[in-house]
């Protein structure tokens, strides 16, 4: 036994066991996130529950089953339920009922003892709407261009045609609002700022003001025409209506401009559910969020996360590499160099929220405020760069991840034998040529390793971003068709903050729970994709310069 311990085998087995436990834990966590996140998109069965409460009152509840749980009988002693003498627990169901016009909450708990009948009628339909959440019930009739179509089969036959027409109209409306009308508003604001700038500089002549007024009049005329066109589209959409019969028998009219999708879930087979599952995942990736981020998609958050990480990478890479080259290749071994290394090591341990406070105070208020006073005085007191935005977020995270890139690059430089440097210099190359043609190519895999670690950390950071740029809802993307096209001064959405907001700030916790898992799975997937891209680049560089290293 003593020989076995001295051989080091116990430590090998202990290390292997630790790695195995860590791997199993990571895989288990990913499985939990994936199973609960992807289940959010699978079309659920629609149930109709006939209930009789403790007072003998009958009612009907329609919806989807979200959860089941067993609760002790002792917790329900105040209800005076008639139970078997040996019964210790009662099952209760969490049902998503929607129909916010009729009830205040989307979810409702049902005790199994109160359910007298459970059925899944084929005629039950779920209507996904732009506002007020889902509606569950039966189709009573459809109004198409003022003509009423009654009967479930006839109405359901008209629904695909109606949905397609509404989608076409909605695409035209979105195009008018975001492209044409949005461009006119942007130009009107630009002209207003132009006039104010001339006024501040004392160069606003009568001719200049006349030219600006003429341009404004032309833009306002175009705006009026587009607004008339927009109203015509809205009138065309509002002509079609869907009349639904709710679980209490009330008839609710839903204009088709509010309808996003409509499906008879209980009629769908496996392949139809799979097709709907894939389409809902696609909609989640490309649509904008709705209903305080508890419904809809997360495309603005995906765009903001990727854009911020790419900007951060572009900023941190040159500065980190240059700092590492100076410390390893040029700086002498003196007290100043030791102080710099200690500072770099300490920076790696600073809490991320401290970087956010620094970014807010230095970059936003000091640097951004100075830029506004020098280049954008006409916009003051409304700030342009003196407010949190994607640029300051990227720079703040670049500083946060700078120590990682410096340390990784220095380690790569230290592994290069001194003989290679001496040989290059002996052949007549300058130190700069040696650095550019020999040292950096060989150290490029280590540089990419640092960049990979920086990307992995920056993509998941949320605390500093809450102070320097990220918001709950950003109506406009930082990228659009207006000059300069990429607007680094705008605020943006982020998947990490989206998870925090939906999970902890949502007014509808039960509805938000599966969305949290789905967004977390998406964030992990994006981080893995970014890392795999960087790893593949590193491997290509390693193969390319392998012969040079040898």
C-alpha cells in the first residue's frame, strides 16, 4: 500500500474522478437546460376540464398543462375536501388558461379532486396574439370582408387564407414603419440638428433657414402620404375578424391584425408537431420580443450580444498583444515592470461590477460627455455619446478581459526558444522584422487561446453591462440603413440580461420560466459557436506555423 501511494497512482485516480464528476455535472446541466428549454416550443395538448368546487359550483377550464405536483393533504385542511382516510397527498395541475380579457392571470392551479371530467376536443384552438397573450377556446365564426362564415370546418378552412393575407399586410406595415417612415423621421431630426448647429455657430442665414424649411416641408409631405398608405393597410387588416367562444361561453372578437398564429394542437400528428416545433424555434430566433419579454423572439438580444462580443474582441486583441510584447520583448527587468505585472494580475481578480462603475464614470460621463461638447453641441442637453451605449460596453469588457489576453500571449512568447531570436538577428533581420515574421506567427496559437478565453468570459458578463449600455427593451437595432449605419452610441439588448430580466423581473413568473431555459440554452450555444470558431482558427494557425516552430 505504501508503494502504491508513493507511485502517485492515488492522485491520478483522484484527478480522473474529479474530471469525471465535473464532466457529468456539466452534461447534466446542459441536459436540464436543453430539455426544459426545447419543451417550450413543442405544441402542447389542449385540455378541457369540467370542475366542481367545494360549494358544488360547476365550471369549465380550457388550457395547457404546464406542471404537476403532489401536495400534502394537511395544507388543504381549510377546504374541507372529501378524501379517503389513507390519502396523504393530492395532485394539482398548473394550467395555462390565457384569455386575459376574462381572467387576470395566465395560469391557474386545479386540484385533481375538483376535476370531474378531462377531455381533449379536436375543435379546441390556441390563438397566438401580438398582445394579451394566447387565447384558448372554440371558433364560433369568422368574418371575412364583412361576410360571416359559421361552423368549425368552414371557418378553419378560411383561416390559412386569412393568416397569409394578414401576414402580407403586416409585412407591408412593418416595412413602412421601420424603413420609409423611420428614414423620414431620421432626416427630420438631422435637419433640426443642422439648423440648431448653425444657430449655435452664428451662421444661420435667411437662405440657409429657407433651404432647411423647404427640405422639411418636402419630408413632411412624403410622411403624410406614407401615413395615409399605412392607414389604408390597417383598415384592410381590421376588416377580418375571428369570433371565439371562451371556456365560460362568452364570445370574444379578435381582429386578425392581432393574430400571429392559430393552431388546432389536438389535431396535429407527430410530423406536424415536429414541423411546428421547428417553425417556432425559427420564430424565436428571428422575431422581436413582446409582452415585457415574456413572449416572442430574442433576435435583438442575439444581435446585441454578438455585436458587443465582436467589438470587444477587435478592441482587446491589439492592446493585449502589444502590452504582452512590450512586457516580454522590450521592457527591462526592473521595479516598474514588476509593478506592471502585479497590476495585470490584480486586474484579473477585480469584480466585474467595479469595471461597470469605472466604465460609467470614465467612458460614459467623462469621455462621452467631452465628445458631445466638442462634436455634438447641437444635441445638448440630450446626450449622444455621453450616455450608455454599445461602444462603452465593448470597451469596458475589453478592459475586463485585457489581463487574460496579456497573460496568455506572454506565456506563448516565453515558450519560443531564444535561439530563434538570435538566429534571425544573426541573419541580418531587425528586431521588428524578427518579431513580425518569426515570433508572432509562432505565438499566434497562444494569442488565439487568450482571445478564446476573453470571448467566453465577455459573452456571459451581465453586471457591468447593466451600467454601461444594456437595456430591457431596445426599439432600434444598433445597425440600420441610416448613415453611419452602425450606431455605436445606441443602447442594446443582451441575452444574459434578458435571462435576468425574464427570470427575476417578469410580472408573469410561470410564463417566463420555460423562456429562461430557452434563452439560457441559446446563450450557451452562441458562446460555444464563438469559441469553436476561435478554436478552429487557432488550430489552423498551429498547423500553418508548425514547421516554422520546429
